[in-house]
C-alpha cells in the first residue's frame, strides 16, 4: 500500500519543511528533497517547527531522510509537491523518472495551473490538487514558523489521501470542490503582492484601512473575472467570498473583531512574496495576479488595478532592492 511507504516532499522550502516536519513529528516516514543550503542547515541544527499559538516541535536530522538527489523518490508512497510554480515541470520530470507508478502526487502549491502541468508530464498517475492556507516563515538555523491559521485541503479520492496525511496539529481535509477551494485561496493570495509592496507584516497591513481598501478593490476585480468565467470560489473561512470586499472596507474596530474570530495571524507574519523580494528571488506574481488577468482577458473583464500591482512587483524584482515600502496611494497610482 502507498500509505505504508515514505512521504517524500519535493522541493522542501518553508512550506515543505514545515509540513514534512509535522508529519515526521507525528511518526510518519518522511523524506525531503532539498537544496544544498537547506540540507546543510537541517543537518547542523535539526528541524525546529514553531507555531503562532506558541507550540513547538523539534526533530533531529536523523528523524527524516534528506537528499539533493531526486532518486529519493524511488520508494515514495505519496509525493508532496511544494516547489514554486515555475519549477513544476522540472520536478514532474524527476518524479516521472524516479517515483513508483502507483505513488500519489499531491500539489501543495500556490496558483491554479500546477496540477495540469503535473498531469501533462506524469500521464495516468494519480495527481491531486491541494491548498495550504497558512504562511510559513524560514527563520534560519533550522527553524520554520507557521504564522497564520487554517487547515490544508486536498481533493477527495477513493483512497482518502487527505486522511492519510492528517496528523495532530496538521489537519488535512478532503474537498469535493478543490478547484473552487484553490480559486478561493488565489483570490485571498492577491494580498501577497500588497504585503510585499508595503514592506509591512501582514497583521499591521491588514489593520490599515487604506491597505484593506486596496485589497478589496483588487479582490473585486478578481471576483468579477471569476463570475464572468462561471467559476465559484470557495471561501476558506465562514465568511462567504462575495462578502469579503465589503468587510475589508469596514472601519478598523469592526474589521479587526471579525478577523480575530475567523483567522489567527502572528504579529510578524509575512507573505511569501515579501520573502521572495527580500531575498532577491523571482516572485509568483505571474501565477497569482497573472492567472486572474489571463482569465479576465478571456471574458473581456477590465482589471486595471491588478495590472498596476503586477507592474509594481516586476519593478521591485528588477530593482533587486527588496520590498519597496510603498504607500497604498502609490499602489493605486494610475489605476
């Protein structure tokens, strides 16, 4: 059975190390395909997993297998793909060469198109879409910190892969509408770029009504594009997705009370796009805002603010000076 074999994390960065580490802490056999820097860090310091609620797990390097060689897939029962979207095709080819044909492949990536890319390269293998709602920050010296709340969702299948991956303090839920869940996450992830441009922690940025109005305007563009395409996004919170722009525009006191009941955010939480700009890496803007813009073009929906945000992120990437620390007014700009 595939559940008797190791779970291999393909591309263990912040999300991959945290998810893989939590699975290993719960007693699962886990292997991480990692970059040399991450491998050296874990071998030296072990793996330390901290959470916004103050909990902590520590693992020694010997509690999971670490490798830079994709042959580590050879005995995988489940492969969790956590690479950046631009690297999906490359990792799919590695999986195709090395993983058993009956291994279950689960995409835990940002964006919408990764499962299609995986299936294109993996033929008739079982590939499931997934959604990770929380942020993880790589703190250095083997520490990975989960800074926001939420449960992982994976597409429902006959083998109940979601249940096989669910452990204490890392709940994985099966979803019958994983495409809607992914689009819902993508619409929320439109704020990643705003967080990066602001150079503010997520909690502070969301506490600022001007930033929330900008987020609401961008979200409204995205929801209009989805509606025109006949796509119904699924909210990851009890608040219906269609209500969210109006809630974001509420006065601070009311909004903060609602947010506190639906989501927990560490005061130092940062978006993955902020981390990319901080470390001079290419962002996933083309797979977030870019995916909505492509959808909007198919339906002739105008998304000027979203185009403005993409241009600003591209400028920051090209400058290579990290998050630019813009104001909401600068982001609105010509849009």
